[in-house]
């Protein structure tokens, strides 16, 4: 697998340096690495990656796995994308903001807050994004327990009331 | 002098992405700017989870009218990676042609819009007239001027005939001539230079730090282009340059875009003269996965990224979309700061934000506590008048 030299190299460095915080690290294919990392070491790993040239945070994808919520940080050096996956319990979902390392993350983090209801610690206050003002409080539409029909019904009723 | 705050936008219901800018002014200089977005959330990501993979293609195509092919291609690359589909070369070539035609039409559209915002209406009329040629090519190939519906999982839905290829080559040749003329206009026309040089500065280190993408980043000297970095379709077999420029301003963004049109034209010629033979699609089952994939695509505005998670059913578990405009909004406040109010419109237009923005602006004078309402049109006139007073002649 000589064509995966660079991928193996960076993965080994992360594993050696942060062995206690890294799980399920795989090279999916050329230019794609997936790693599960622990929340409390997340920022340290990102800082290290940034020093190694992985300066570009493409986006953050939230997800709902049932018992746990989480986020995937897609970080790239133009060529290789490293996908860092972080999980947090659904009862009290909290993630630390990555703004100290990636200052471009504001909108992406607000999205996670709005759509998944994960509290982002350290995100400066601002207007919500992307849900509109006046969207029902405590409803996070991308969670799996929010069903489309119920959501539509609730929003229709809300509109009817306002009219 | 007291500071004045001007909210620009967000009402513009005809367009896709209404946005609001709070500009704080000291005299005529912008000293602070914040971008507020999210006025038109349609719940596309939730809707995607409730439709099957084929239905999703047509919904994703409608995320954006201008770069509809980009979003579908990005999504389809991820789905095909999960389903381990081997897409025929001819299908990949046709996807590439449509992608590059889309880039030409988007960049010509941008050049026209930018010229219009500058008060240079002749260029606006010229570019939009010539853009019809690209739209004709797209209609010829796909049957549609926008939302082409060419992609399907496993290939494309229509083949290219010899006659179509010849017709496109003819139109492309005309466009090549016209674009060479626009390169001259953009780089030599005094009106254009006076309004764009040293406007909306974005130094390279700031662009890197704030993760700018596409022509915005390339005009700050960053060589970032997914077509070269993570080649998809048949870009690894094509001969093309990544256009960069080091002026770090609106002028550079215009130069990058016009030169990119020429590169796109060359690519289309290369492909049409050497179109691979064979089928244009393969059959793929309704059920995909399980698995996950992340896919990047160089849309006309920059890096588009989709994350798809499949659970083995007909419906995706999760689809995440990040359009290039959102990435470029992070650096926009920086570009606006320390510029003139008169330059705000072209600076915003220079990242090519799907040209949604603003229809209305409220001027708030803190000292008098008085509000005045301006619309985009009046602000545009103000900016043209501002430069006329400085001695720039508009023909």
C-alpha cells in the first residue's frame, strides 16, 4: 500500500502522541482518514494538526446515533481529509468550541447548536443560525426523535396561531 | 464624528440567500461589520433523510439554481463511493463537461453582476448576452437551462451525440474569443481598475486563517482547487492550470474568474475531442450502504463539501451540505472593514454570494437617533455617485 504513505504517517503520529484519546482510527481510502477522539483531548489534537498543515476546517457535521449525539470535524491540508468524530451523551450534550484553533467555525458551531441541540461551550453569543427567530424552543429538527410529520404539524399550528 | 450603524438587508425574497450586514461607520469608512445569515432555512437536510437516494438528487439540485450540478455531483460522488459503483468513463466525461459549462455560465453571470454593481452597465449587457451561448449548450445537452437533471446514481441520463459535440465546440470557440476580450476589459479598462483595485483587501495569511475557498482564496495567492487537490471525475486526465493572483483584492477575484473561464473552455475542448466510448450508466440498487463518505467538489464559488451516511436502506441516515458561500462569509467582515461604504456592495458581490443579499438598508444616526431607509438600488447609486465625484467617468 505504498500510495498511502502520507496517510499512514500522519495517523501514526496522532496515535503515538495521543494514544489514550484515539479510537477506531482507520484509513478509509486514499486521502480519507476517520478517527474517533475524546472530547477533552479534541482541541489539543486539532492544534497539533493545524501545526502540521491541516489548517482548513471544511465544515462540522452533526449526527444523532440514538443514545449519543456528536459531531464530525472535517479538517484538511488541501489533499488529505481527516475526519475527527466526537460523541457526547444525549441527556446533557455539550461540546467545547473549536474557535481558539479554527476561527472560521462560528457558523458551523451555531448550526450544531440549533439543529442538534448540542451546547457549544465558549461560543460567543449571537443570533441563532440557521433556524428562524421564533422557531419553537427546545425543538432540534435534525434529531432522529423529531419526526417530519409532527414537525410540520407543529409549525403549521404555530403559523395558524400567529395569523 | 459619531459612529453610524447601517443594517444592509435582509429582505430579498426573490433570491435564495437573504443576508444581513450590520455595518458600523465612522464618516464614510466602515469600522466594523457583522454578517447575519439564516433567513431562508428550508430544512433541506431533514427532508433528505425522508426521501430515497434518487429523490434526493432532485431535491439537492434545487439547493442552488446557479450551481445545481455542483451539489448533485458532490452528493453523487459520496453515494457512489459508499455503494462501490464503478462509473463508466464516458459518464464521468459528460459530468465534467456539464460541470465546466456551469462554471463558465456562473463566472460570466458574476462578471455581469459585478459590472452592474460598479455602474458599468455595458459590460453587464455584453456578458449576459454571451452567457446565453453557454445556456444554449446546457439546454442542448440536458434539455434544461438550469437544474440540468443529468446525473443519476451510476452515471448520467443522456448521452452526447456527434452533432451535439460539434455544436458545442462551435459555441465554445465563439466564447473563447469573447472571453479573451473580457480579459482585456477587466485588466485594462480604467473604470474597472479604479473601482476594484485595493478594494476589499484579504491578505493571504488572513484568508488561510479564515479558511476562504474558491476564487476568493485564489485571488489571495492560495493555490486551493479541489479539481487538483482531490481529483474527481476525469480531472486527473485533463491539462489545466489553477489560476491564482496575488493582488488580494476585488480586482484579483475578477481576474481569477475570467482566466478560469478560459481554462474551462480548454478543458471542454479536450474532453469533446477525446470523448471515451462506452455506456453512460450502470445499474445501482435502491439500497445503499451501510457506510459513510465525505466528498468535495470545486463549485464555481469554491469548495463544496457533502457528508453522507448510509444505513443499508433506501433512505440516507444523514446528509450534510456545506456550500462554498458559507465558508467565504467567514472572511467577508474582514474584507469590509477599513473600506468605504461605497465599496461595500462590490466587496460583498466579489465573493459571489449567489447574489442574494440585500434589498433594503436602514441608516441609523446615533447622534440624532434618526432612521432613514435606503434600498440596495439607492446604495448602488450612492456608490456610483461617490466615485463620479472622485473623477471617474462612467460611459
